[in-house]
C-alpha cells in the first residue's frame, strides 16, 4: 500500500500512537 494511505491511517490513531511512528 502507498505511503499516503499509510499516513492517512495513522491520522486516525490517537496523537500519542502517532508519535511512535
């Protein structure tokens, strides 16, 4: 899958989980 879609999925996660990536 594309990076754009991957980042879009991370956008759904809470901010503290986004920092893990």
